[in-house]
C-alpha cells in the first residue's frame, strides 16, 4: 500500500476526505453531540438540517424499541406494515393540497429519483410518451444520485460527473440578494424570475416538458434563500397553463424547519409531487418520502396500476416507526411554535452581532433555517477569492469552539462565494441561541482574520 495513503487512513472506512481526521461521535444529548474525548458540540446545523428533535429523544427511542420487538423487516413485494400505513395516514392528513399517496424511500436523493420517475410514468400512462424534459434552477441541490445530480444546479457537485449525467434544463434561481434590480419591487422580481420558466417551456415545447423541480426555500447551495413574494404562485400558474407538473423539494426546508410543517404553506399553493426526508425521521433512521397528488395517482389507477420502481428498504418498518414518533412529537410538544419563536430570536441576535459586520452581506432565512452570506466588500457584494476557502475555515474555527454549523462555498456561481447555514434542532432554547451566536461570531472573526492574512 502507498505509504502516504496508509498513514492518512487509520480507518478502513472511506470517509468524505482521505486527508482529514474526524473526531468520533459517541453520544448525543439533546442539542449536543459528544465525541470520544469528551468534547461537547452544540449541533447548530442538526447535522445537515436532519436532527430536528435533537439527539436521544426518549419518545422516539421508545417507539423504535417497540417496533424492533414486533418486526424488524418485511419486503414490500410481499407485505405492508402497520408502521408504514400509520405514517402514510399521518403525512396525508397534514399534507398540502390534495395529496393522496406516499411513497417511502431511504433518503432525499432516492426521493428525488422516485419523483422524477413518477412524473415521467404519469405522462406515459396518459399517452404522452414524448415528454422528456425536466427543468430546474441553477444554484440548487437535489441530491447526489445521477438523476438527482442531473437536475440539480450545483456546479461544483456536477462538474466531476457531467459527462455521465442525463441532459437537463435550467433557469436562474430566485435569489434576490444578487438578482433583484435596484428599481424593482420584490413582487416584480419574483414575476421576472418565474417568467423564465414560461420562456423555457415555450422554447422546449410544452408537449415535451415533464416537470419543473425546485426547492421551496433553497438550502445548502445558496443558504436559506426564500422565494420572492408571489414567485411560486406565478410558477404554479405557468405549470398549469402548460400542463407541466410541479415537483417541490422540501428535503431540507420541510417538515417544520421553516416554521410550518411544509414550507410551501407560506406560498399559498400546492405541488403535484413533493419530496421529504431529513426532518421527516429526525436522523433516527434513514427515511424519505414522496407525496403524490390524487390527480397524478388517478392516471396510474386508470392505466397500468403500478409504479415501475422499487428499493429493498423502502417502507422499512423501523424507519417508519421512528418517523411517526418524530412527527407525533412535533405536534404534541407544539414545536412548530418554538421554531417560529426561536427563529425570530436567532435572526435578531445574528443581526445584532453581525448585521454591521464589514464582511457580512446578507442574513436571511425562515424559521430555524438561517443563512449568512460572507462578502469581501459589502458595497459591491464581491465574494472572497475561492482559494481562501473561507467557508472551510469557519467550519474548523466553529468546531474548535464546540459549535457545529454548515458552511458552504460556491454560493454565487458554483465557484465563488461563501455562506453559513444554521439549522438547529426544534427543541432549542434561548440560552442555546445565545451560545450559537457568540461562538459563531467568534469563529467568523477568526476565520476572516486568517483568510485576509494568508496569501491566495
């Protein structure tokens, strides 16, 4: 074995980086994670906006133990389970619009893949097999499997695999901080961005377009960017007029993260298909879901009567039991109210600490889903040189202070720009908010000091 490789891999696990030594997490307590050395980290990003109930929640653990005592696994080609049926009923009872069915998978990327296939088969069942185009937005992220990566608009993630990705179509993101004109109202900006979809559908031919795919509130790639007022109402009108499906990706922004169970509730519309994950199961077991409208499912019912897709672990009873316990706990403890209350406090504290910072260009978000965009110059909004890897420095400085946040680069165009995503558990308290802001402010200052003193 290569000596350098052997020395850098004490573990046989292929980690995200071969050159980084990761601390070993051994325990979780509420909003904190503890490593093998006893160091405590406030999980201010819930991992990747996953751990909505924090760690070791007794109600969820009890539900999982109970499910394991009854049944650990049954293949869905033979059986359904009480856990899957109960979770399906729970999700449909609180779903937007006229959703009628739920398809369970093991995560967000699988959910996007399933939604794409559902949408394609929907039109085949209707006798429209020529429909083949999906339209999405640049500076989006929909997952790392090949289909999800193909429709995603994250240039950095796509670059390595571009030659093997299926062709897809993209329009500009609704990103007011960098896209709105000085003489333009928010409503007019939103309409202008939505009308790019109309133009793209006309260009491709409506009879050839399957669906438009978008994150309701953009997550990791842009850092908690809300849509402009009226944007999604206009998108819904355009899709309806052209007979195109609307697929909303709420893997990261959904299931209470933005202060309502589904982020789309604030937009006054409903999609045809919606993908959920992350906060659905709170990290207690891998699970994702696709919600399908009655209109979509009617075509299947009148046609073949089956969906040409499947996974070994879909509808896994342990994952479904865990997710059901998570969702019931959200309601029983009225945690959506806490998301709204603590979210306002978080943004207010961030504004006080960083609002006048010379290198903080924008503080944004909804609920407990907040983004901070860093800039080299506030007036011009010029980003830092990507070579400085400012986002990585912030992550490191925060961890040294016992804080976990989710910084990313490529905010502006897939190459330049840095932001920090903050998405703490819904059980967060005021004292935790203060700890997050104090430690993050110190980490940003330290990272900026190092970045500005180190030649690119």
